């Protein structure tokens, strides 16, 4: 949103011909505090435009915010917020000190497959990526400290097979569609059920099979 507002102010983008606005991943945008930015953008759009708001999850507090953006809305529910049935889900109970070794063992058994590993923080992502590389695994990281070009380069390497494993924060849990991700590993247990749904949803896309494994320490249990 910030970039679009900047382009509007510079006169590079004009929105007076817009008749349809689509807000995708709406719960996350509102959750991240983008409400004022979205309202500013919509102020440049003709008042008779149509707004379509999409989200895989819509908790009550976010739903209330969404209502402020919509005029006489019609709500369409496709399915409840839960992982698709084709994802084989499991948990591995292990001590915190054993998590890295457990992850490395899993990844070495799944060589040649596309795997996404989710960690709780960008610092954890950096450390884990470094340790996996030391173990001979072709891993790369994605988090908020990388710019868009760096993230896209990592995803291109992942799609081409040059990178086997992406270690990421929840930044990668939404809006990224990568074919043939066979395994998602929650190295750190997500904080919210919705985060779990989005993370594991990176696999088993387009009716394919997939697997999700969550590493659970005694503290997480």
C-alpha cells in the first residue's frame, strides 16, 4: 500500500478510471495495520466502484474492520478455515535441542523434493539456513529484511531446483503459489490456528498430494 500511495502522490498512477477494487489476503493486510493506507488509496477511486475482499481466514476483529471498507456487502463462504484433506499432517515430539538434528534427518531423506520450512523469527530463519547449509543442504532464506528482488530470486532458484529448501518466516505463508512443494515443516509451532492453515497450505495445491510435519517441543506441547 505504501508504494502505491507514493506513486499516486507523484502522479504516476491515476485511479479515477477504476471500477473494481480487489483486496486479497485482506485479514493479513488489516492485521498488519494497513487500514488507513487502504482507506487513503480508496479515496482516489470513484465512489461507485465495486470492492471484492478475499481471505482464507476472517477472525471476528478483522471482520469488523473489513465491514468498514465494504458497502452493503454480500458474504460468500466457500469452506471453513482448515487444511485441505489431501495434506498428510503429523507432529514429531522432540526436545528443543534435538529439533535441528531432527529437521536435518527429515530433509536428507527427502532430497530432490521441494520443501518449505517455517520458523518463528527472521533471526531463527537466518541461523537455521546457515546450519542447514553446513549440513550440505541447498537452503535459502526468505524474511522481511530481504527486498522484493532478493525474494523473487530465491523463489526462482527454488522453482528451478537450484535451491532445495526455503527457510522462511510467515511472510511466505500467504499469497505465494509454488507448484510441487511436497513437504512443509513447521520448525516452530505457529502462534495462531490461522497461521497453521496458511503455512501448510503451501503444499497439496491444485489437487496434488502433500505433507506437513510440525516439530513440537515440551514447551510447545
